[in-house]
């Protein structure tokens, strides 16, 4: 498996270096990807719970907003 590419651009010399991530960068990248996936899953679970609760109560999202105001 190839790792993502890091691009370093030195604006003072206009030199551009493209290289694969090193071990530390790749570990951080994987941790961030896992955290984003976990957050996306939690958003999905929360949305499903909201829909289920509204269905259980027999009201729409707009009606629920009226109750909370």
C-alpha cells in the first residue's frame, strides 16, 4: 500500500517537494481518519435516534421545534 503524498512548497525558492508520509505522519493521518469515521458514525446514530423518537411521539421535526421554544 502506498501512503498519501505530502507536498512541501518553499515559496522563497519556489521549490516543490512531493514525498510519501513518514511513519509519524502516517500514524497521525490514520488516527485522524479513524476519529472522523467515528464522528460520522455518531452523527448517523444520533439522526436515526431522532427519527425514531419523532416517529414514536407521532410528531414532525417542526412540531418538536415548537415544543422546545
